[in-house]
C-alpha cells in the first residue's frame, strides 16, 4: 500500500513518500527502530490500525522506485498492537474478501467508533461528495432517510467498510430511495429522467416530478475492491436509477479517498453546511 498514518487514533492518512515520512516522524522511535545493524521503519495501517513496515525507505527497491507499506504481524510497542481479526478483514490486506452486503463485524472496537465519529464530524462533506457523484442534492430530508438506514443496518460494522471509504459505504448501505421531488444537478441524469420516464420532467426548482404513476428509485449496489497495479486499493460501486422495473440509468462510482481527505481537512469556518448537516448526523450516529 502507498498510504499510512502515524497513530491508530488518527482519522486522516498520508501518502507515502521518503521526504514526507521523514518530516512526519522526525526519524524518531517508534517509527524508526534499530535492529542489530539495520534500521527498520514502521507506521500504522489506515484501515485496520495494525502496524505496517515501510519497505524501501532508504534503499531503492529492485522492482519500484517508491517505498511501500506492508502489514507487520507483531505488536510494535508504543505504536500499535497487532489484531489478527482486524488484519483478516482489512481491505488493504485482503481486497474484496468479504463484501456481502449483510455481513457484519462481531464487535464495535475503536476502529468502528472512528468511522462513526468521522461521519458525524464530516457529514456536510459526505453530503457534498454524494451530490458530486450521484448528481442528486442531499437535502436534510434525504440525509435523515439515509442516516436512519445506516443506523438500522449497523453500517459501521459492515466488513467492507473503513475510515477511508466511510462516505461511500454510508450511501451504499442505504436502501433504494424515491427520486420524486429530489433536486437533480447532473445534466445526463436530468436528460434520462425527462426522456425515459413517460410523465417525468424537471421543474423550475430543478426537482424531478412525475404526473403519472411511475415509481422511480435510485440505489447503489455491487461494492468491489481490487488491488491496483500500483499496489493500492481500488474500490467501486454502481449507481442505478430504475423506473418501475426497468433500469434507466447506471454509472460506476470510483471511491476517491484523496478527495474525501482534502474535503475534511478544510477548516470549519469555510464549510457552509457544517453546522446543519453535522447536527443531523450527530442526532442519529452520536
Ligand atoms: Zn490493514
């Protein structure tokens, strides 16, 4: 993997680079450890909170110019304890190993609590991301519907979920939602709704309306994880819109972890919907 974090309690991660790692750790223990004649380098996995060893930090590797992080199967004192169950369900270690929509972890640990905290504190940005990839505006009403489902589904215990993919898993676990009356921003989706739903149109407030009895829903399915050629994780899910029983729109959504990281590092005073939407999330997830 090419990402790491410094402490299990961190909710953000860093992209691995030689200079960045040196600056972040100031070359101090427990990140730098002497072992006989060698120097070993350690950090924490952003998904499972287990220790990781940084390979190729000081020496150029044969097959790649870049250092990478690899799970380390022992506790590093002062850094992180090794947790076998967490390692076995880590998407960076075993991509796609258990993505059954109803499969849940057996216990809520610090890792799962971090997911709930991050969703609460950053729900304005979760809503913004949703709007970006679905083209549908996340109104407080829609947010509330989805939050109720996430709680009912115990979304934080979903085995394919982690801190880095939390905003996508949040909507993935929601059930199909009605599209009637929702504000639609995506021009492609607007066109499909106007053309393929017989009595459908977009009104002057950007809302999708039908005059007939068609039942139009949107929903997410097929969460997938694969290891990419660059030794990083690639995650996708499918976004569907159906009219009665017919699929009228489909789109693959690729999880952009870096974008979520950038959005949540924006200071509170610059986040327009921070107060309103995060208060709503706190009501359900707090
Ligand atoms: Zn891991």
